[in-house]
């Protein structure tokens, strides 16, 4: 084999390993393989069938590519790299599927057009690859668009292969493609040193770890080896440059923003990799502003950062962006085309993971542990078929997880008789003593409401607390009738809406709130009234009484006393069920990832937070269904929220992200199935030394009881509130569950942007479509890069705003 042929094959082998050229297993010994353009050093988008059969302990390889009659690259690759291909060859009597959709490539920025590639046999009776053809469809998922067939290049509906593919596609529009997991090797390039973030998103406190080079405008004479030169060896380690070893010089391509340069590069044969693999130690040209992907393909940091800027600013899938750069290259002479989309994707992902997006998961205003955090499930999801065993959200309960004795306790509501509680709630909803006055049956309706009030509600409330009965009678009952019209004040209506709700007393009074109520009761004056800002329903009533009557009503103080004692009783009951302190991992300063490998832990697990893990997610044997995903819907009383955005599309559950009130993301994790309360609970319990004072979540009305029943001591002082964006959808929840209720009386809370997470969510919709076509590994990296850039721009905006104010 001559040297030139060996180099060409090595380029092909590297391209396959980096997912730049297709070598896709369809069924055991059946593959679809992409052709190779030697001149351009990349795939040529022509596809062929490749078959491997085991017969009588002999292997027979057949390839339908133009060189298939000889030892083509496809046969050579399989002979050398068979063990690295997904799956193993087995003797089987099973037939090949008649149709396999093995590739779907998204087109355009809208994502409604795609290229679909099928491996098709005319009938189920035909066997062997000679009877199969590659059918290509360009259009929508419904089958509209153009169809071509590799069998004699037949076009249109008269081709039998096309007819079979069309029938297959129309039978299942959501059919999934054949796929294999992304090899971690494709993320390891020759370049490996940390790279500075783009200048436009560098933070003021960040130090340039090396002098930032100017953009490359002229080709360098030679890219030389240095002590930092290395080879990303096949075993996951690296071999470094030996100044006493042999050095050879080859040609390589440097791709810039506008054109490609053909330059000389020094290489050294790798002593660690098998000689037949032709692996080389290559330069680390970071100081030149270059990224060495595989010694033959090199990109400028400027070009790669250009895509980072594009996709983080607006919806920009890879293929359309690559086409834009390719047109720019077409204007240059001599004409050397830009790389294809597959190669650029592989290069960008290998590069972006080296960019030092560190220290950007914290807000300079809120600090490492914000007092108020906002959680939101973001509909950024990839295909469920791509989920592998590495994915490990905080909800995973490992075998070493501590077992906690917590269990749920009943009767946590303010008014514990469910039947009368509902009757009181309906009485208020129906209009109380003013119900039906303008209707034909108004008199009967009014008498019925008065009867319920007199015979049922008054006696029941009196049995609980005489002050409760007196307040209701005076403020909402007969005492609220003025000029023959029922005219209750909304402040009292709100209080009894809360008392009659299907909610725990903890929703209104946490442990810290109870302490404030106790201070007020000890000396109920205007001075101590500020202690009740944490209980808006009581604060507004007392303010009203002070303004209108000059004093606090005796029954009002009595009701507050009753609420304090009942709330404390529920609190003590919860705390008594789990007195054992939460244990932490042995090393409090345990790093987020073990850096022995170049692949960081969060890249595998999909769990990326700025805070290190300090606890394992506990197990709660006494709580049924603990740790299970909340599939489709969650409930608390009769309040529901549906999680159905992903299931019909065969996608994962998106990501759960934590935000501060300045729209800065503190981290995220991928949700394998569906979003639920467990995602928020587990993320907080595993990473927060102390629970936040305020947790804002679009389903906080269910999250609070979930957390209090598991770790009452840890969450005893935490308020769980529904943000303003979602409040209108919670028709069954009381005002105590809404952040806007508290910010209406407490000026310090008005600065909280409760919809900050929605702002980030709307920003992340830019990558939703792109991520939906990715596998797990790339989807995680793509989200991480986007969130880092987003955070950096938000932080720079805060600094700018602070400077303007000063």
C-alpha cells in the first residue's frame, strides 16, 4: 500500500469515527455506507449498501460502492474497526426489514423540511443487498416533496422502491431513524488545551489564561510541533511530543471565516497507537487562534466562535449556517469549498467543550445561594431512543442512598372537615348572601344560602373557634349586609378562601412565619404589624381595621391566635416524623467532576449545576411511589397541571433549570421521561446546604407538600409560590400560593421577576428544534454552551446597568 493511499484511508477512518461520514448499521450484517471524496477529504453524500455474512466460519464482505469489486475503503474500515461499530455480527435466520429509514437531516431554519434516506427492498420475499436500493426524499415528514432512487437513478412514483418507501412513510409520520450512540472519541481532538471564551462574552473578572491572538488573515508558513503537541490515543489517553523522535511534514487545511488556506504541518508518529492505524502527534496551535481537529482539518477560533454567536442569538441549525459560509467560500479563488455539515458539527462540538465557560452559573447580585430561586421545566428535548445509561439526573436513587423515616400525615388543612370545607368554599363562590338576587329564582337561592349559613356554617366554625365564627358572621355573614345588600370586604373574602382551600397550613405559615406571628400576638401594635408582611391576608385585614376602626377587632386577634396554634400543631406534627439530620457526602468540597478523563461527568450525566453535589438523594420507603416520575399530570386536591408536551413526539422530558430573579441560570439537568416535583426537590436537596427562603415554580402548590412531607426540617422555612406567568391557570389554588399576593404588600419583593425563568425559557426556544434532532451527548453540550453564553450576556448586562446607575 503506497503512503498516499494510506493517508487517504486514514482520513476516511477518522471521518467515520468522528461521525462526519456515514457507516450506519441497519440490521446485524447490513449497513448503509457513505461514499468518500478523496479530493475534498469528506463524504460525497452518495450512499451504498454494505453486507457482511458469516458462512462456514468464513466472512464474506460485499459492497455496492463503485470500488466495491476490490478492497474498498468500506471493507478496509470494517476489517480494522469492526469492534468499534455498535453491535456484533451474529448468525441469524431473521430477514432484513423491507424498509429502514436510516438518516434524517434537517433543512432550513424552520425545521419543517428534511432529507430522508431509506434502505428499501421491493418486496419482503427478496433477499440480499442486490435487491435493495437507497431512496432519497427531500420534503416534509408527510411525504410531500421530491423522491429519487439509486436503482438506475429512477425518479418519481413509477419506481417500485419509491412506492414502498412512500407507503412506509405515510403509515407512520413519526417513524424513528436507525442510530447508534455518539462515540466519545469524536469529542477528543488533537487540540485539548482550554480555550478563552469569545471576547464579546468574557466576564470582567476573568483572566486571559494565554494572550488572545488576533484573527488569522494570512496563512502561517508552518505549524510546528511543540511540547504541548499530542495525539488523542485510541485508549483514551494522550501521547505527547518527543523532541528526539522522527518528524514528518504534511499538508493540512485551515478554514477561516472567508477562505481556506493550504499550509504545512509538522507531525510525529504516535508511539502508543497501533502502527496500522497511522496515528500522529500533532501541534496544539491554540496560541495562533487555531483548533486542530485531526491534523488535516484545522479551524480558526474566530470561525467556530462565529457559529456560537449565531446559534445563541437566533435559531440557527448547523446545515443552513454551513451553507451560508459555503457561499462565502464560493466567492474566493482558488476555489476550495467549505466542509460539509457533518464535519463542521463534529469539529464545533469537539471545540466548544474546550471553551472555558466556567464561573458563569452564579449571579453577581444574588451570590452562590440565592434567597429566591425560580425553577422551570424547559421544553428542550432529544429523542428518547438516544437516552443511555450514563444519563443520571438528581432524581436517581443510588444503592447507597440514606433511608429516611418520613411519611405523609393527613389533615394539614386549616379547616379539617372536608365536606363542610367544600360547602364553605362553594358558598363563597356562589356569592354568599348576595347570591341570585338578580335572578328569577333569587329569593329561593338567597333563603337556601342563609339556611346553610345559619344551620351549618355558623355552628361548625364556632366549634372550631368562637372568634372564627364571630369574624365570619360580622364580616361575611349577616354583618356584611348594608342597605339590604351583601357587601363584604375582599380582604376577609381572601382570608376565608385561604382557610377553605385544599392546602396545608404550611402554604400560608412556614416556621419562620409562625415566629413572626408569635411576635405580633405578644404585642399587637402598629409597630409589630410589620412582622405580618409574610402573611398578606392577615396584614391587609389589620391595616384595614386600623384605618377604618382605629383598632384591631377582638375576633380578628382571636382568629390569628387560633391560626398560630393550629399552624404550629401541623408544623410540629411534620417535624416529629423525621428528626434525623440530613447527612452530607464525606468531602464537602468534592469537585463536580473527576478530571482523570477528558470527558467531564456532567457531559455524561446531563446534570450540570454550578453548585457541587453535597448529598445523595435520599430514599423514603414509607412514602408510596417516592422517586417515580410524575407522568402526564400531577395533583394536589383538585388542582392539576399536565405534562404532555413531549410524550407524543417520542422525546425526553426536556430539561429542568434553576434561575435567579435576574434570569441567570444556576444549572440544569436532563429529564428522561417527564417533568415533576421530584426534579426540583432532588436538585435542591443534593446541592443546597440550606434550603432557599423562596422557591418559585409553576406548580409550587404541589411542590410544597412534596418537599415538606419528605424533609420538613430542611424546608420548614421555605415558601413555595406560583409565578405570575402561570398564576392564572391555577383556578383551584388560594391566594396564599401566588407570589403576587406577597409582593402586593411587601415592597422588597416587587423587584423579584417571578417570570425570569420564562424569559430564559423563551430564549432557549432558539435551540429547541436543533436539540430535538441530536443525540444525548451533543444535546447536553449544546444546552450547556447556550446557557453559558446566555448567562454571560445577562451578567454583562447587570454590570452595565449598575455602572449606569452609579
